[in-house]
């Protein structure tokens, strides 16, 4: 979600802008065409380094949930996102070095490793601009910088996307997704930003916190304990299924320590892919952070993405659980529901 808010809009322009016709100069843009503004935005990530504080607000039911983070970008396609607030996501870190993505989830004291989310620099243009109406709404100042405000409306369907493109750098300083009936359903904007920095490359080298478990798309590596040994190591019972839908079988697990908190991490495999289940007695861990509500798993259950990995967190029969894997969210939620039937003290 964060990546959609921060980079997705400019990525869309990078794909669509080459298909634009030249158009006519816009008086509000001092004789520059709207198409030239779009092309400037398309190449911004390849020519501009910056660091800034960003606020992301997403409509959840009738309320807006807000996350604050520091976003740092370095050419060509390296990104670092440090989450500051609210408490449920504070400490979360995403680092993309252009080849792979590392996502540290502090509540699980685990690093998830996956492929880079940056678009390929040599991706061929896709000429589907005809599916959208592109319009200049005006020019506005955002955090003291002049921007061109673009509106993108699909020719079929509802909704609208708005971008505030910095006239000097081409970076989107503000972005909105709007619904015809609800108005803005997602807003992302910088509260401060600095360009042209000599951003250190070391910021994009992930250094996992001490004791954190690292899980790639192929699952965790290293020795695994049998279930009875794992129960003795963590000090609580683990009533979990031995098999899961999709041909996944329990291989074993490891204790994961984060300060005074000791979590059981269980590895399920179908022979090529893995699912990882984290279990801790309820009350010992912080409640789940922000994410999509999952009503089928009960109040407070949440789901969110970590690069190619999806995570579902919920509470069941005195246990706080989190299931992680590279499955579609609907499938992962279905597996979590099966686990709930067999988990408890």
C-alpha cells in the first residue's frame, strides 16, 4: 500500500507517458505541455535523489487511518521506508536495493526477503493511455513548491487519481485516490522533502536487527526443532495442525526472541514453498498494527503485505498468531481459518 502511494503513481506515468501525443502548450504551465510534465514525472525516479517525511491516510470504514514514515530514494530505483507512527507500525523498515526487498516486522522480530519492487528501467512503454482522461486541474503550492495538479479518470469505470507534480523535479509531492461517492479514500503527501542530497548507499544495505529471523520466499533456513522440543524451548503448548490446505506439512520450528518476548516460529512446506506461523500467548505481544480488517478471523484480525510476502495476524483461544507466506491474501486467510480450528492452549 505504501509503495502504491509513494511510487505507484509515478510508475504509472512512466509506463503511460511515452504513449502521449505532444498536445498543446498550457498557459498555466508557462508554455509547457501537459505531456511534457507527465514525461518529467516518468523519469524523476531515475534522475532525482531525495529524503522526506510522508503521511499516508487510508479510509477504513468511516474513519481515516494514518501512517507517518520517512521515505528516502536514490537513483536508480533504491528505496528506504522507515515507519514512525502509529505505535502498531513504529519500527517497521522496508529497504529495496533495486535487486531485492527486505521488510523488517518488529512485532514478529523477523525480516522478510523478496524480489525488488522497483520497475525495470528498460521496461517497454504500454500504450493504454486511451483508457484514461488526463486533465490539468491547475497549479498549486505544496510545502512551498510549485506543482502541476493532474487528474486521471478511467474512460470506463469510476474513480479518479490526482497527482501534484513538482515543476522542478517531477516528483509527486501529493497523491489522492478519489471515489465518486466517498471523496478521497487514500491521500499521500510530503510534509517536508529535501532534494539533491548525497544519499549514502549504505542506507540501502539491510542490516537485520540482532536475533531477528530472516525468511525468504523459499522459507527459513537453519535447523528446526521438533514440536515437543519447541514447546519446551518457548515454555507454552502449541496446539497447531500438522498439515494445512495446499499440501503443506509441519517441518518443525524455532524460538524467536525479541527482548523479553519469546515467540514460536513454525515452518510448513509443500516441498517447494513455505508458510511460517508465529505463535505467542495473547497479552505478551502488542496488538496487530495497521492493515486490512479480516472479519472472518475475528475482531482485531489484520492483513498486510511485506513485498512478495503476505501476513495475516489474529487472536484465537488465548494465542496471538501471525501467518506469513507468498500466497494470495484470500488463500492465506483461508489457511489461517483452518489453523484457528486447531490452535489454542
